C-alpha cells in the first residue's frame, strides 16, 4: 500500500494539488524542511508582482507561492523530458529521480536572492552598488547557507535517488543563473541541456508565472495551453526542441507573456509608482540596508517588504532627523500617492533586422533632450521623466541565452532553428513602450505641448502606435 505519511500536499489555485516530501529517514533532509527554512519562508513577505499589487488589488500573491508552482512545473517538465535527455546524452545522465530532485530544488530556490520589490531591488540596489543580481546573490546563498541542506535531500515525490547520487549545490547554483558565453564546457552536457528549463524561451519559472500572474490579476484564467506545450517538447541533439504540432502553443505562450508585460508589469501606473519609489528609495538606501548582502546574510534574510514598509511607517516618530525628514514621502507611498503621471504613451515593436539602437526610443536621455528642444521656451525646463521599458519576445541571436530552443519538423525528420517557422518569425524580437511622465497636477497645456513635441519627432499616434503595436 502507498505510504501516505511520506508526502504532504498543498492546494494551489493554478496547479491544483502540489505534492512534496515531508517524512524521510533520520539524518536526511526532506523537501518540507527546505520549504520551512527561513530563506524560503521570507519569500512569503515579498510580492511576486513587485509594485503591481498597488494597481491590481487581487494580485497579492508572493514569491513563495510562485516558487512552489515553479517546483511543481519542474517535476512536470522532467516527467516529459527525461527519456529524451537520457537518449541524447547516451545514458550519461543521473537517474530520473536525481534529475527530478535537482530541478525541483533549483526551481524552489531560483528566487531566494530577491530583496524587497523584487527586480526593482536588483536595479536600484544590488546591481549599481554591488554588481549583483538576485540570481548571483541567490547562487551565493545556496552555496554558503543552504548547501548542507541540499546535500541531505535524497528523494522527491517521484521517488528516491539511486545509491551514490546526491544533489550538488554547485549544480543548483548553475541552473538558476543566466549562462555566460562559452561556459558550456565547464559543466556536464546533461546539466547544460537542463539549463534551458531555467533560462530559455519557456522555463519552469515563466510557465508558472504567466499562468499565476494572469490568473491573480484577472487577466486570464487559462493564459496558454500548458498541456500541449509540455506534450510536444523534448530534447534533441541540439537542445530543448518543440515538435511542429506544439508550435502554436509556444507562440501563444510567448504572446501571452508579452501581453502581461504590456498590461501588467509595464502598466503606466505601476511604472509611475516605481518612479516615485525609486526617488525615495535612493535617498533612503543607507537607512534601510547599507551593506553588501553577502557580508550580512543574517540581516538580509530578515530584510523583506514587510520589514521595510513597517520600518518606514514609523520614521515619523524616529529620533533620527534624516528618517523624520523622509517620513512624509514614505507616507505618500504607503497611501499609494504617486508623484508622476503619464501624459504620453507610445509603443514600438522591433522586427528582425531592425536596429533598436538607431531608434529614438533607445535612449531616455536623448529622447528627453529632443522633446525639450521642441517645447516653448517658458516650459522647456519643466520636470519630466522618460520611461522606456523593454520586453524581449525571444533571445537575441548574439545573446548568451540564445541557441537553447529548437523545432522539429516531422516531414523531414530534422531539427531546425525556431526562426525557420513562418509564424514564429512573425513575432517581434522586442517591444519597447515610450512614456512621458509629468508631475501630478501639472497644467493641461504642458501635456499638450509635450504631445505636440513628440508628434513632431515620431509622428502622430495613429502613425506610430497603430502601425507598431
């Protein structure tokens, strides 16, 4: 009879029941113990959607819910792909159970390095001050804080690893980081192939967050056909490959993901909140967390959105004069009051062969200068912010993340680049929004002047948005 004490279940609104291992022999580590570790539990206090939860009231889900979903997606992917991985690597690959345990663990930990407000924290704290991303910091946490736990995991819901097999924390750290050019020779081929499940065109991360974010924001209850996408995926000698019968599901996935960027992640009010938050965050950084996280891991583990927002809410009563000075600005953030409002919103998509660098929308400073040069002299210095968020539909051919996804044509029995498919080829390479923000409560004539200046630069809205959307 099946041992029902070994596993536990969580019920997820997106995936249904998600199993994980709770009971293991003495001296070993269960998945539940990893889930209960403070480094995972802190993700309950970091929103999945950065600041979009201030715009979409139902989008209160956290990174914790997402990584559980990504862990489940990893098992589903391994279930589908292991046989072809074994064949391509000519048997030189760990057992299916070992691969499953490794991929589940990597999916569970892929966001462990995130700070408050997710990618916003990468952009305004980790990268400019310490040259880090949440991925590189996460790899550091895995190898320095969680390695012993990972080495003690020997089973997952699909079963137990073979004797002598174990999880290598370095493999987990490798999977969660973007590839570097020409680093494939440093790792076993089976591991390099698995990396496409974490940083390719469709990953265990994105397959979960597209479904989850679409559902939780109310955008769509069934954003794309997950079953078909997985069913027609396999590893070929060239890499992660999708059968021609599954291409429509892949294209739908890519299109839905891009629409989420436009409608949710790049929503004009979300970006306005980000701009307001950026200004106050830069001024507050030294008071919030003035350290390299790698040197203060215990403190960083306790540093979350909850801790940050609770701390700043008390600054008005602080004995620190700097905190009291910044308190009213934080109170505006907590009250969802933004300093900026979008007065112009344009969109441009870039097709293969079109140079983004030659576009006026490639550099915020240049575009701002060009707009100001066309404003009436008495308002040419009005406060203004240019926002040019960019979404990549598919990896650039020269990027290190390229060359991981392929298609199979049954008529020839051969594997080809995805760009050989006519429908896939019609997808843009990238999309860039162009927003001009003025201070809230600006005079209406200022917005009109900005619109006329932008029209003079790029044409009217009908010539720009409708042809390039």
